[in-house]
C-alpha cells in the first residue's frame, strides 16, 4: 500500500531586503499562521493578515500596497503562504 498525501504546502520566500523596514516591522508584529518551532520560521497567510485589519484603524497604505504585491505573487505562484527570510 502506498501512502498518499492530502495536500502540499507551498510557501513563497521573500527576502527582507525587498521589503520596506516598516513592512518588516509590521509582519513581525503579526500573529503567524504557522510557527515552525525547530527552524524558527513563521509562515503567514495573506487572508489571515487582512482579516485582522480593524475597520477603525486600517493598515497604512504602504503596508496595504506591499500586501497587495505579495498577494499577486502568491496567486501567480499558486501559493497560500509566505515567509520573510533573512539570509
């Protein structure tokens, strides 16, 4: 009997140098969707981040712009999650 998988987790790695300092700080303040305890990597879902946005205090436009760019990249690459890498 061969073991079959249910799904594949696809992640987009984004180098922190491609993001603004404000965005890196913003992501660091967000609750990750998944946290790898061994590799100490945080995976984020764009949907989760946008869901946390408060109508009384929306995210700044530059943050929303970079989230939009990441959203397009995720869609293009058929991925659901991203992480910021520091290598």
